[in-house]
């Protein structure tokens, strides 16, 4: 359980959507750094960021009862981040309504035992004792994408999986935030020239962004930098990727627990 000004984070999934066939065979009941599941982050044991293909399975592997989840906040409506049947499975396990948070304009009717909340961009919401602000993400617009800045006391972190670079107003919003942690989409690997640069980051793209984020005070020398949402087909194995980015950060992996 978190203390007043801390966060307990558990990475339940750190993959883009090219999933390993091993997930259907020898990895049904365990995490593996090189066979990642669909992207999801558990905060303080009861708030989820995203609920995609594997999230219910990942909660089971981590030993988290579905009934413990009180809130799900969604980055966007692609099914590897937002699978309605898994949201409903979590709601069905609860006696009180599950709270579902999505960007305004997203249609989310037809649930049972779910209270849907619509998030206006750049407006902070009190969710489980934290200030959660959705900011526009550079990803498929029709799927209502957003990144998150989550704050409690002196602790704050950025979670930006599925989205490239920063849109203008989102970059301005981060000015002087002095984030404790920044988690970046890194769908693409250690190379340049990928056609996905309009909606996904690569390692060189993140290297370019970090000095600018320091210039505006969004991050500093104390900020922990992590990459997540990796496409295994576009990256080297986990241990090699750790060495590649050791100059600026670390690689998230399924099952990673972190106190912030």
C-alpha cells in the first residue's frame, strides 16, 4: 500500500501489438521479459492504466483479484489497450460499480456495473487520491488518444504509451513539472527512418526529446526515464536493449514493481 506521497507501480504489460506465440504455450502463468503482454500499468494495487488483450490474465499472474480494481483509465480505444470484454470481466467481479475513465468524445455505452467518466484534456481529476490529467497524444485521432500526468504530493509521473513526440499544448503543459518518472512509448528500436514516426517513438527519437524536456524543466537529473510499449520484432532482446539505453534510462518489463 502506498504512503501519502508515493506511488506503487506494477507493469502488467509492456508490449506493442506484435505478441509472441509463446504467450499461448509455455508462458500462460508467468511473465517473461522477451514475451511481453499488452500494455497496462497498475497503480497502488487498484487503479489501472489500460485494459487490453492480456490484462485480466496479467492480473491473475500477479495475484491481483479483479475485484481490487476500482478505476481504469484508458489511453485510447485500440483493442490492445481497451478490450471491452475485459473491462466488463473486471466489473462483473465487483459489488460496487467500476469507474472507467476515457477521453471526452469516446462512446462507451452498454456496460453493466460500470460508471463511465469522460476526461476533458488538461483538466485534472481526483482518482484514488491522485491528480490525473489527460493530455493529447500524437496517435490515431479517431481512437481518442491521451497521455497522462499523475501527481500526488511531491511525486509525479508521465505515462505516454502509444504516441510520438509531443503535441504543442502537451509539451507546454509539461513545463516545470519536474517529473519523478517519465515512461515513454518506444514501439520502434534503435534505428532511424521508421514509417511509424508520426505515432510511435524509437530510441533515437527519445534521445532527441530528453534535452528539450530538460530545457523546459519537465525533467531533471533526478527524473527516472523508462521505455515501454516495445514491439519485439523491432527491438533487440531485453538485456541488449537495457545496454543500448543505459546512457539515459531503463527498460520496463512485465512484472516490474516500482515504488515512486
